[in-house]
């Protein structure tokens, strides 16, 4: 049976990578096979395009050219990583996906929606997320977090944009989430990461078929050994309905 596809979206510094990794780890404790990936990137071809995009080399070409490059990277990512994982029943947890292109190049970059949708039809087709977590954070807070994360390193192509750009990103994500509530869940990204992770977990259990967490034993995941102090068996019933 096809696995589940979960994406994380949000502005710079909202904690997408952290929360994606925390969710993947939590799923693995239930014995679920998980592929943790990212965009742009996630496959050899897409990682090469990632460097071009985030270095700013494509910026002079304009937002439309960037959208095409993102689509090319996404096509390789889907073919090489995402679709094979879903077909073998694994869950895919991805840091960014189509909504980032809709927001960065579409809503804020002013690329026509017809162009964005056409690129999606060609590259994505019906491989859309089962659930998208939108981590919501004021732009100034996110940028401050991103700066702290860099520890004085160079900003990437998008972090270097003005505050107004990032505020517009936040607004655009909210518009998408309001338009697609059956797919998207907005979560406040201001609290500490463990609290956000618990809210993410609650949403995943509720949206993907699980009513509550029970205390049944599960078979250990061979891909992951539990850290010191963590039980080797964790509740599985919380996601049984989604996996079966």
C-alpha cells in the first residue's frame, strides 16, 4: 500500500528542518519506514540544482526561470526519491515542496499562476502531499533565527531578501492554508521545538487516520537504534489506521 506523504512549509527560520527530523524520528519509533528529504534537493540531480538556486546564480534570470529550475529539481526528486519510497509503503517527510514555489516564485515573485500550475502538472501530477504542516512565524523572528543559525556565515539567495519580502511570504502561506484546509494545518512556530513537535504529532495522528495513542508494543525499526534511555518499543496504534 502507498505510504503517506507529509510536507513542511514556512518562511525562513520557522523550524521546518528541525520539525521534519523530529517527526521522522517519532514515526520510526513506531516501526514505520520513513524517508526524510528536502527541496530543493533530495536526489543527486536535484542537489546540483539546489546549489545553483541557493547560491543566487539564477537570480538575474528572474523568478520565472527560478520556478523552472525548481520544477526540474522537483521532477528528479520525485522520480528518484519520493515516488519509489511511497510505492514501497514508506512515509515521506519533506522539508518544502510545491507550496514553496507557489509562494516564493508565484505569490511574491509574481510568476503567473498559470505558469506555476502548468509546471506542477508536468512534474508533480497527482503526487501531492497527504498533509502539509505550515509553520507560522513573524518574518522578523524567523530572520533573526536564521541569522543565529548561520553564525556569521553568508546568507543564501532567499534569506538575503528584505523584510517586506518575508512578510509577504508569510501572508501567502496563510492564504494557501486557508484555501486548502483539508490538506494544510497551520501551527504556531514561536514556542520551543518540543512543544511544536507535540502539536505536529497531534495533527499527524488526527489527519492521517489515528484517533489516539495507545501503549502497545511494536517491532523495532532496523534502521534506527533507540538512544540511551528511550524504550525499544513504543505505541503503534496511533497510526495503524493510516498505515493499513
